[in-house]
């Protein structure tokens, strides 16, 4: 498990993501929220699987709840991106024709 302090980088301040993520990683706040609060993983399991300090997971969850409007915008942007790319997605052999 990582032992360095890791903080959250806002999407506007990031050179690798357009959404908030754990500094020094590509793990997004949205993903951590999904795994912990809508999935079946506890913060310690997420930290272990992602090689993060458990404090970074809690920082991500706090960031999610402290910035509700920003996170709603992130979710809307993601939904728009998924929808706009749906036509190009290959989901089976029939899509290759």
C-alpha cells in the first residue's frame, strides 16, 4: 500500500484528467465514490486494490460530497460522452459490418 500523502487534483488543474482524481494516480473521485458508495467495496479494499493510502480514498469521498455541483457536471459530461460514442461502439460481431 502507498504511504505518501495523496490529495485530490481538480479536473481544471489536471494534466491527465478532465475530472477530479487522486494526485499521482489516474484514479478518479467519481470511480472511488462508485466503488464505495454504490458498489460493494469498503475504503480499505479500494485503497488496497488501487495502491492508495486509505486516507486518499476518504479524501476522495469527502471531495465528492463537498463539491456536489462539480460532481454533477462531471457525471453529465460522462453521460454525454458515452451517448455521443454509442454509435461507434463495437459490442459484438454484428457491429463490425
